[in-house]
C-alpha cells in the first residue's frame, strides 16, 4: 500500500481510504467492524466518516456510522494506528434533527458538532476535521454545474472566523488537521489566503474531498491545479460513481442490497450521456482483460493531485476485491483509451 502526505503536515495516509457512508443503513455494526478489520489488515490506515452518516440521511440513522467506528476503536484499541477523519455538515434546513437544521459554521455550531462527533467515535481527537460542504450557496455538490446561481450569497460565516474556531480546536488537541469537502476553487483559495494572513495563528486546509471518477472529472478543470500547487490534495469520493463503474447495473439490473435499491442518486441516474460513456469504459476494461471497478479505481490512484481514494463497500467481498486496485498500474494504452472516451463523453455525471 502506498502512502501519501496529507497537505503540508507530517501525516501520511494510505492511497486508498475506507469510506463509511453505508454503515448504519446498508451495513450493520458487525459488518462495519469486519470492514475495518480487513482494511487495516490490507494496509489501509485512513478512515473517513461524517456526522451526517448514514446516507440517505434521516433522523433514525444520524450519527450511527460514527458510533460504529467508536465501538470498533473501543474494542480493538487501534486508535494510534489509524488516521481518522470526520466532517461537520453545512446548512441543511430540512434536517431539523441536526442542531435544529441551522448548521452554520459559527463557533457555537462547530464546537457542538465536533464534541458530539468525538463522543460518538469514542476518541479525544480527529486527525482531520472537514467542512462537509460550503455554508454559502454554490452550484456544486451534484447540481450539475451547468447553470450559475442568479444571486451572490453573502450570508455565511467569514472565512477568517471559521479558521479562528478551527484553530481553537487545534490548540485544544481535538483536531490535528483541517480540510474541505464539496468546495469550489474560489472557496478553497479564500481559505488558503485567510491562513496566509496569520499563518502561525490559523490552520491551513490540508485537503479537499470532492467527487471524482471516470464519469466525473470536473475536478480537473480548476481544482486540480489548486491541489497540486497549494498542497491541498484531493480525497476522492464516489470513485465508482455509486457502483455504476462496476458494471453491475448494466441492462437495468438492480442487484439485491445494492446502493441504488436504497438511494437512486440523480447525479448519476438522470445524466443523459451516462450510459454510452459507461458502456465505453466497460468495453475498454474488457478489451484489456481488466476488472472494470479495479480499472476505475486504479485510474484515480494514478492522478498526481489525489492524496487518497475513498472507497466504500456493502460487502466484505467487494471491499477485498476493490482494494486490489492499490497494487495496479494501468498501461499507457489503457490510459490513452480512457482519455479518448473522456473526450467523446466529457463528464456525463458532474
């Protein structure tokens, strides 16, 4: 397993990380523990979670994923062997069960969110604490990105104030590094610039966790340059496009217990050019005798702006299968074939 530096810190994370979004919805506590055991045995040291999980979000499952991680840490005693990341939700008015649905990045909200997450995870600190999505309104996070919002949103906590609160967490020893998620290039650079005003007194964003896959390479348009030049690497999620790139949904198939039986994400299913693009990638994998899921994951691992590839699974067999991509190197011929398809079907699932 390869390890890469998290931002400009001294933390090194495995190139493949274990995502946990399904735990508490599609996976039981025992299954979550089994996945954690297997991942760690295979060299994974990076675990990603969020206060929002399990997904699809609902009051009954809120925080269950973090609780499962907490019970695993308590049972195994491996806290010093893992890099643990969590996230605080942004505004989500319909989720009244999370701090009344307000979910701002004010000191009071961030403090409550962090303390509650630490308690659920049964740990004193997070190695990485991330803002799950911007507090301001942005045309991102699965909205397609084809139409910009009409009005500028000024109603958000100033970047400096957010960093000041996060710095308090660092001083208290509750957080080692901070990061972003579902953020834009402008937002990322504003946070980095805010740090530079007083670099010794405000933390620096170490990473950005955004969607990235063969079907969605929008990160390359602007954020990849930021990631490379600013040492704020991508923690890529949805790298199998909710399982589409495994090929298991071809021909209208809907395997029992699969993700789309629980949550049919419109980012993927309603994309008009998704199917021909998917067909082309699956054909390319078959042409070269590759497993399509492993090809898709190996492609993400290969990108120079990627710090870690966050993978999730609903079965232990899936996890073991997908982790094999950590040892794969795609040929130049395969990479050229991928880029040819991308030119023909550019980002069908943004």
